[in-house]
C-alpha cells in the first residue's frame, strides 16, 4: 500500500498575478470535497489573490482531462489541479477510468505546457480513499496543488531567463572586503616574486 507522499517545499513567495484552477470530479463527491479543501488550503497558503483560484466540477474522473484541456487552452492559468476519486468495484471499469484519467492529464500538460497535476485517488475501498483525502496517508489534493505551484514557479523562472539553480551556479561567488584585500595582497606578493625572479633555479619552465 502506498504511503504518504514526500512533503513538497512550499513556495516561499507569492506567485503574483498567476491564476490556478481546480478541476474536481463529482463521483464520490463527499471524498472529493476533502481533496478540493486540501488543494484550496495549499494554494491559499501561497498567498494567491482572492480571485486567483477557481474550482470547476465535472461529472467524473474520466472527464477530468477534457476539462483540464479546455481550461489550459484559455491561457489564463499557470497550473491546473485535477482531483477525483475512483474506488474499485466488481468489474475492470476501475482500472480503465484510472488509466485514462492519468494518461489524459499527462497529455494535457505535455501538449499545452500548462502544469496539470494528478490528485486522483485510486483506492480498493472507501476506507482507503478517506485515508488519502486528509486521513493518515495525507491529502492527495493538497499534494497536487503544491506540485502545481512548484511547476508554475519553475516554468516562470525559465521564462525569466533561466532555472534559478543554474543561474545561481553560474553566478560568481560573493567576496567580502576582507577576502578581497587578502586576494589582492597575495597577488601583490606573487607579482613581487615574479619581478625579482625565481628563488629557485629550476622553479619555472
């Protein structure tokens, strides 16, 4: 049984004017509402504006990719959080819905460039689903929202001129005044030694 997902680092600053959408499946709605609540909590914790979050409901998890695709096509959203619940029944229908939803959500992200994150619970029982909707295993809606925030921030950093980590590694190290003086002193010593000539007869080539 899958455990709690690793905790993602929250966005340290407000994403500014970025907007996010939550697409929720009404099937197993009582549990899905807990996923929506978790997603809203994560997005509000990022200090988004009051009008920067929208919630859209669709009939079931199978419809999540189509709804996400239409929302992404508007160009209004920095990320789309897809949440829903699929509980195993007596037929393979459970597997088909879960597989198609996962594949479709991934395709939306790849085709549009807008992060569409997977907050779908696939459970063997209702009890197991509740555990993943704010119970002992965490809240998949919250985790999907945090992933959308992280991806939106990462994509914006690229558009602004490069990934933050890469820019940091390329930037010259900061030098304190004392370190600068010490380096200058060392350079002066080396220059003086060069001017006077090598102390050892075989020190240069």
